[in-house]
C-alpha cells in the first residue's frame, strides 16, 4: 500500500534553507493491484502492461483506479502534479518482495501480451484465491504466481545448466570467493 | 583360543572431515608438482563395477563372473586453485581471457580424512587418500530458481579414474595410508614428498614409490577394494545391500 498526498510540490523552506515536499491535501492510499489493472483495462480496452506509451489521460485514469481510500473529493485529481506522477510510477515499478529468481537466460521470444484476465486465469490454474490476492501489490502477486509455478515444476522438467554455463558460474564463484577470503584456492 | 570381545573401549572408530587437499596435475604420467587445495570440502568415493554375473548350467549355478572395478566419485569445493582450471577444460589465452572446451588434463589428488574413536575423539588418527589418473567433469545442475543463494552453492565435479600400476597387484587408482599402522618416520617421509619440504616441491609419488617410502613398516597401503573395511565406520550403510557404494567424507570445519 502506498500512502501519498496528491498535489505535492517542492517548496523552499527559508528557515532551514532547504527544499521540502508539501501538499495542501491529506495523504490517501493507493495500490497497484490486479483489481486496479482490471478496472483500467475494462475501460480502455488495451493491455496496461504492454502499452509503454500511455497518454496523460490514461496515466491519470490509472492513478484514479489505484485509489483505495473511500470518499475522496472529486476535484482532487485536478491537482495532480508531475511530481505526483513520478512518485506513483516509482511505486508501480517497485518489486515489493524479498524473493528472487535465478532463471536461465531467456532464449525464446515470447510475444504474449499480459492482460488482467490472463493473470486471473493463471490464478485459477494455480488455485490462488482472488480474494485477497487481487488486491495485493501486482508485482508481489506476479512473484507469488511465479513461485507457485516453479514449485509445481517437477525436477526433471527444470532446465539443466549447460557445461559452458556451469563452467562460467564456477569461475565467477571461485573468483569472488577467493577475492573475499584471500585464498589461493 | 582367546574369547571374542565386542565394543572394547578405544575400538569404536569413525571417519570424518577432509583436510590437506592437494591437487597434482599430471604431466606425462607423473605428478611432479602439487598445489594446495584449501577450498576442498567433500570427496565422495563411488567405486563401481565388481558386479557378479552368475552363470548357470544344468539348472545349477556354477560360476560368478565379476566385472572390472572402477573408481570414481564427486569432488565438492568452495574454491579451487588456478591449476585446476586446466583439469576442468579451461585454458587461459592471455591474462584475463579464458576459453572453455579444451582437453581436460588428468590429475592426481591427495587428501586426509580424520579418524576418531570413542576415547580419543576426532584427532585420534588420520588416513591419507591418494587418487591417480582422475578426470573431472562438472556435475549436472538444474537451475534452482527460487531464492537460490549463490553464497552457499558448492562447486562440484564428477571424476572418473584410470588405474596406475602397482607392483605385484592389479592396477589401482587409489591408495589409503593409515597413520595408525604406518611407522611415524615413514609417514613423515611420505608427507614430505606429498606436501614438499625444503627445496623439494610437493609431488604425488606413484604406488611403487609409496611402497618404497613406507614399505619398511607394517604399511597398510590398500587398494580401494579395502575401503569398506569393517573398521571404517563411515562406510555407506547401503553399501552392504549392494544399492550404493558411495562413501561421502565431508569437511565439517568448512561447512
């Protein structure tokens, strides 16, 4: 959940001689979730994640879809600043998870466009409940889907490292460890 | 005739811990120089072969044909010396430029395993293991994709061996020298050869030379067939039923 005050601008504080962020509005809560994505896609009928060049109107509308706080003033979004868009975009890009993956380099050229219905489909397939997961941070939900998918993959279907990948990995680890321990091997 | 006794104090032994690892790249069938392998953590010995093929005639088993024995295993390490790269099929074209898919150099290996007992503890004695004619290949590994920490990942190689001649015996790829039975002075002489001393570089003596060095005592220089001796309590518990021959020996201090 991202708590943020719309209308934030940088103002100069003459007392401290520094710039600080200030907004005339109270902070409200946002979430970049599957629910917000679904709401936006049902309106604009284009895949949000595969559309890199959104118009200002589309971007502003997605910010509205992200709002979780109830009963906000209707004219609040007239005050959205560039700083606000930047701060919210930064939150959308955050991983929001402590999990990481050691995936092999991608060789296939996957042209599948990810839409909210496709993600709902994955959730059905992996028996991940819509509630509360559709309201989770979207990147966190994608991580959960990926983890569940990996856990369902049997050992014999996991991709093996090639000899060159193994040799490369061994060389790198050996060099790192020797540098760290000061050992000759 | 003396009465048999079981579980006498000091006779319950076990084997653990790998240390003093030395790599000896092979040059023309000899192992003229050794390099300390500090990062060696585990050597799992996996002899194979020696499988019986029963022959029957007239509904009676009259012969067991036994296949040749081979010695191999797995080496695991945290780090390895530069000299092992040639054994792993890598060559340095110029400083900082390495190339793969080169011929893998044969190598010899020596390492110690600690022998403990119920009265003296872990430092009761040790065995020096010598391996000849080893050829390494990286162990197969799948991408462990979720939260796979590279910090704990062991570097691992499978190795196979080509036996070398032993005077008076069949060729073997491994010798085990037990500090409990070899004369201390002879053992010191052998260690001076294995680990180097003064101006003499460390080298791996061939079995004939090992016998010469320690032959004056009641040396127990065993080919790998004797690794499953009853006093080696570390033997794989499954080895007895023929399902596995692996004998993992892990460096506990490094883990």
